[in-house]
C-alpha cells in the first residue's frame, strides 16, 4: 500500500492544506497526524470556499475516508462547530467518512485558560500563540497525564485520570494566582454542558439571538453541584442590526401506528426479508388508490436498531419490539396503509415458520392508534430587520 506524507518544512502557513487537497483526489484515506486547530487553511473547490482548522482536507471530497490521528490534539467544542459549518455547506460528515483515533488527546477549557493567561500576562511568557490551548494540551500529552478520546467511555478511569491531571494543573494555577479546578467541573464540561450548548445551535461558541450574538469562546463553566453550574466570561456582542428568530412547520400528513413484539428467533433473523415482502404487498394492495409517494411506511425495531444503527456483527436478541408507522395525506389513508401492513406482517411467511396464527404479540386491543396530524420542522432562521417593533405592532386599549 503506497503512502504519501506532506510535512511543513518551516513554521506553518506553507500551503500544506492545499497540497493535501490536491493529492486527496488520488487517495482513498486522508490522515491528519499532528497539530491542533490553529489558523487552518482555506480550500476553494468548484467555486465553493471551505475553511478548515481541525478536520483533514479530504473531508470535502466525496468517497474519501478522513482520519484524525493520535498525534492531533482535539478540541471537542471546536470539532463540533467545524463539522456543523461544513454540514451547513452541504458536506456529508458521518462515521463512514470521518474517524478519530481513540487515543487522541483532548483540549480542555483549562488548557485554553492557561494558554490565554500566558499570552496576556506581563510575566514574559508571551510567545504569540492563538490562545486555543494547543501547547498546554501537548505538554500534558508528553507528560502522560492527558485526557484522551477513549477516556470519555469509562467514567471510573476518567475520574482517576482527571485527578492526576489536576494534581499538576492546580499546583501550576496556585503559582499563577488562578483559582483551582475541581474534578467535578472537568467531568461536566465535555459531557452535559456541551450537549446543552448544542441544543438547536450549529455553533457551540456563538449563539445568535434577537439582542445580538452571545460569545462563549472565553466562557468558564464550573459545576457547583449536581444541579447547578456557574458560568463566567461570556459576553453579548452587538451585531449591528436587530434580528428576529423565525421558526415554522408544515403539515406532513396524518399518522397511524401499531406496537407489537416478537420472540421467534427465526422471525427475528428474517425480519428484514419479511419487511420487504410486507412493503411490496402493501404497494400492490393500494395500487390504483395510492401511489408510493402518497404514503410513508416505517418499521422501527427496538432491541435491534431502533435507536441507532447496528455496527458490526451482533448476537440476535431474544425478543424485539416493533413500531409500525404509516403517514399519509389523510387519516383514513394512514389507517388503511397501517392496517394492511400490520395484517401482512402478522401473517407473513418466513423460512422455518411453524405457527400460522400470528407472528406478533400486541399489548393493546384495538391494536392501531391514530396519531393525528404530523408536522415537519421546516424553518429555523435568524433574520435581520430594520425595526422589529414595526413587524409586531401593539394596540393597547383601556377597558372600563
């Protein structure tokens, strides 16, 4: 297997990203093996400009596997932000085309805070960094005390490693006159707080609200107890013009569902084949009344892959719950599609079937439930306006 390595021979800004992008057209895998999210690089492909700081250049090329190697220090907040920006430009980023080494080092808020303190203090420590915590994270990597991606999976091991990390950093912070950090605050930051910051937000550092932009780049979030956190360092930045937030939905159709369970191991092994026969059978039965595009039919298997897709070989469960959902333009059409699908699945054939009375166990009777109208979220937009009050006039009347 032939490999090509691109190495910068000076101190950055040599154009490595453009060279890697050019070479990626001839490669199957593009690996970034070191560095952090510094100034980054700009790619222009077919007239579209992409700005990357952490992701490998190959990520914007379809059909390429991009890998962030273990020599890279990864800021999880910036990673989510950069992925969100590229997705907004139409770049597909999934586990199929992006992998991260499980032993890559994480950049934590304490690294950014230390980097910023050194660069802004008067103690002669300034060296001209981007204040993003890259250098301090590498110090912990070399010192064998870093928190790695894989540590996020093991809470017990993670807590012990954080204690060892803070034994170094809190001693350093005392010497610099900075407040000490608790294990709990580090535990909270990359998990629950990050999840909350991403709620309906494509960028975890910048929230655009009607009053302006909330800048969280230098925010410090400290867990006070299991129910409270203290946030400092955030600021409201004026965006020049007032904005209003628009949210909207459209009617997608009407829903009918049924819930059931299955335990026959032969059926569970053959469920995909049974589902295909049911889909084909429903399409034949409604032919002339409903076109394929007039309805949606979903089969959700809880206990198999109802919550997330299967990755790799897994043992078949001893029982599986199934939700069958039909959505159509009218409630009656949804009821019809669901009834046909439920009956076809209940009595459908599969190899090795011994009982013909029914393949499914229904916890309720009647088995089908009308879900009513279904709405699809279609608008989420922050729009600049000249005068928001003019769009929402108030008429105040006194009533005796």
